[in-house]
C-alpha cells in the first residue's frame, strides 16, 4: 500500500456512528506484491489502484474485478482519490438517476470528493448543475466553471429559494426546481431538497446518517423516486463494470483526478480531524512511506558546492544514505570533488560525481536513466543556483534568465522526470529572499518563489516535496563568496542572523520531520526587526511576513504633499538655522554611509569624497536613500546619491528640502528649471516668455538710474532695430 483515500464513512466509523468493526479506507493505490488464482493481467511490481476495504495499512487484499493499472503520470495519492468517488458519482447520476442532457441537478457538498467528481460527470452528461458548499469553498466551484447563480451555501437551507429564483426566471417550462438531487446532507436540508423536486424527480441518497423510508418520501412528495445506495454493499461485478466505464472516461480526457490533501499515515488523527471539520476541498488521502531514501540513490544538484557537500556528509552520517549521485557544472573537475568523494566513501557510501546541467532536460534525463536499477532513485535535493544581482531597472532578460535557468528550469525538469518514480524525498533549496524581499534580488526572488510554488504543486498531486526558504549562511558558497562585509551587514540588518552549517543541517532535519510543503529555516534577529520597525517605512520596514513578530510604532500620515511622516528628530533638523542644519545633516549622512558600508564609526567617511569612490553601487545607494528617507521624513528619488555625489552635496540638498522657506530666488529658479524638459507641456510658450524676460532684464540693467538714454515711446525714428523688436514684443504681450 502506498496511499488510501478517506471517505465520509471512514469519519463516521472513527466517531463510532456506524457499526464497530467497519474497515477503514476503501480507495487504494500501491504495487502488487502477490497474485492469486484468477488474477490475470497483473504481475508483481505493477502500479495499481482501485477499491479494497481496509486499505489503511501496509497491505491490502483486493478483488481482481475492482483493481486497475494506474495511468501514466498519476501519483499514488491522486490514484487513491479516484475510484470510490467517481464510481459513486457515476453510478448515482447515470445508473440510478438517469440524468439526461438539459436536465437540472443539485449536487450537495460540491467541493467534496464525490461532489467534485459528480460535477464533472454531470457536465459531461450535459446537465445544468447547481452545487452547494460552505462559502469558504465557493472559489473551488467557481474554478470548475459554476457562476454565482449556480452556487449556494451548504450551511443554510437558503439554497432552496435560490434555486427556485434562478430556475423560475422567464416563467416558461420546465417548472422551477431541479430534476435530480445528489444528496449527502441530513435533517432539514433533505426536506428543503425534496421540495425542489416535482413528479418524476429523483432523489439519490449517498449518505448513511439520515436514511428515510421510501414510503415516507412518497407520502410527502408523490412521484419523486427516493434511491439510497451504498457502494460497498453493491455486487462487485456491478461495481467493477461501473469502474471500467469511469476509467474509460479518464482515458478519453473527459474526467480528471481531483485535488488531494495528503497526510502521512502517522498523522492519521490530524487527517480525520481535518476531514471531520469539513475543511477539505477534493480528497483527503493518507500516504504510506515508500522505501526510505537510504535504500536507494539520492541525487544532489550542486552537490560539490559548499552546502551540497555538507548535506551529502549529513545524509550519509545521520540518515544512513549509502548511494549518492552528486552533480554540478564541472562535475568531478570541481574544486574539492575528489577529496569529497574519498571522504564519503570512507564513511561507507558509494559516490558518483557527474557533470550535468539539470536545466538541460535531455542531459538530466540521460543521467537519471543511468541510475542502477539495484539502487533506484529514492531522493532528490535541488541545491544548485546562481546569483546575478542588480536593481530592477538593470534586470535585462539575460540577467533574469541566468538566475531562473539553474533554479526554476532545473527544478521543473527534476519534477517532470521523476514524478513517476517512488521518491521518499524531494527537497528544493529556496531562499527567504522570495518571501522577505531582497535589495537587488528581483530575479533571484522570482526563481525561489517558483520553487516554493512547485513544492505546493507537487503536494497537491500527492507527490513528496518541501521547499526550504533558507536564510543567510555563515559559510561562503559559490553564490555568496563574492559578498563583501558591507553586503553581509546589509542582509543582517534585514533581521536575519547568519547560521552555521551545523545549525542549518539541524533545521534541515526538523523541516523533513514537519511535513509542510514550505518552511523557512532562518534564525531571526529580534532586536534587528524591532529596529526596522522603529525606523519606519522609509527603510522598507519590517518584511510583511514578519510584522506580527514585532510591534511597530504608531505613525501619523500626511494628507498630501511630498513629505512622509517625519520623526521628532527630523522635525528638530528642520527647526535648526541654515548652517547649523547643514552641519547636522552632514553628520547624519556620514553616519548612515558608515552604517551601509559596515564601518563602526563615521570617522573614515570623508565629507567631500564621492560615493562611488568609497564603494557605493546601485544597491547600497538605494539602501542609503531609504535610511536617509526614514531619518529625515523626506521622500527622495532613487537617484539621490548619484545626483548629489558627495556627503557634503547631499547634506546641502537635504537642508534645502527640509527648510524650503529659506530657498533663495536663484535656488528656487534652478529647481523649477530642472523640472522642465523639451518634452514638457507648454515648453515652446515658456521658452518665448523666458526670452522676453531676459530682454527686459537686460534693458533694465542697461538703463541709467535717472532714466537718461531711455527711448521715448513716440521717438521711433531714433530707435534701433533691436529696440523696435523689443517694443513690438512687449506690445503684443510676449512678456
């Protein structure tokens, strides 16, 4: 046994609401270990699925008539979520109800296993489908194509009036209501559903908690057929025939497997609780562990790198893995590869180091095909990746591709090429940058978010997967070895504490034991997070996913203008006199520069030395801008550091922005002129007005104080050509 689908009857059994001794589990998927007489068509090792009472356990005995081979591309969990629900839905709607094209059907609990299967079957038959579900699951029904008119709540009987309203529009035949009800509810919900059926209607009862007597139904709803059934009580030949017809529809592409939520069998109580609280969409499936990773081969991409080699040692010494396949771009030629192989072999492992680009699908397929059948692939750890940092505007397609290819493309290839293998381990090395954000790492963040999503995608299909969004490692690796002290300090200021290799490997083990598809092994700096919260939004603040961990100070938001909420320190700066304020701002700028570059004090920051000369790049320039914005309350452009390239120039600019009332006329004119380009609206009119103003100012500057030499308005004969043109401009209003 590899997977067992849970049904509502299993929950009732666990709650003691059906006779004690009823077997748990009906839907199964696994491999054949033995065949008996008459079990033609199957061999030991075949991947099969079907119906077998008592499937929750390591072995199950199945009737040949109720078992079929698993289609290619299906996981065990997906297969275990198919047989009972689709056979029930098909038998109820086709065999018992005789649902026909154009008829209306109401499917209760439409987001559950049988409900979603029935919705597919009903739409294939050409019926108009109404479905109920709890409001939190309506999104799943919308995704299957139902509109708001055809979705109602399963928490109240309001669905009755909604169906009558929708089907009664137009006032023409057929009469309001539905032709078929596929029921799994109880009490007043049954009564409301019956009222939707007219003579000739069919009420198909799948539930076992509130069975009614057919004569009672006939008394209150004459002409309505009441047809209860229980799949396990049916003749196996009949069930097998229905299952065969259902599988034919899958082969034709008419039906598709349901979404599944998987639980390891060791966590069965949690799975029953989840099911009993009606929280599932689709199927709940218990999975049983395959052969452990130690019994087969474990592939580690990036296996010769700093982290990959540390993990290889850990898998051998702590997990008992005995067969390793380590890949990298240089394979056995990578620095330290030979020594790593010798070390692992001394620990008792067989090791193969291969040069393989996992992003090259053909190359990876060839590598996987070369794994010995005696040590089949049982685990994958994707630890490869590269960095190519840059601010968003600098991320060319080439820079994005360079990062996504070894991360995302390789991960997808690993997923597709191993999804039919019985893996017990599929681990993706992601990064917290995808969840928290990271300056200059837009491409890297995107690649890692893809890995996180892939883990969720695999788990939804019942495949093993966990994505580990690692924080910062102390050990320099191929991706982080280029980082200078300032870069590491910048990352640490984001609230992450660099972890040692032993700490990281301990978190790796904890993540495997946890069972969730996405985890963040990243020690946090509480004090650093509080400092970010107190610094305010100008620094970018605390990442959204961490904000519940710290209490941020309350801020007041300005109604409008270029200023953001200012701290008391910023208000104090604005209150200082011009020279004093500029000096205070220079001190502030130097301190922030020192912090960004990782200096303990500002003593080494020269006021008139260019930022570029002391090591600033686009990333550190943005961080400096953010820090100064937070300290001053000013909203500064991203190019501030390059527009004002020294601490002194930047301090003078900040001083002018903090106290705009002290601007000189020349300074204000310069500011306005900087805002004008040849593409600005009204540029040509403005240019002519400026020319006229210059002429007027030139004339005024040339006039004697007593007015001597002024050309009288009427003395045009004595005026020069220039004076005549100027007079015409003034008369026509050019000035």
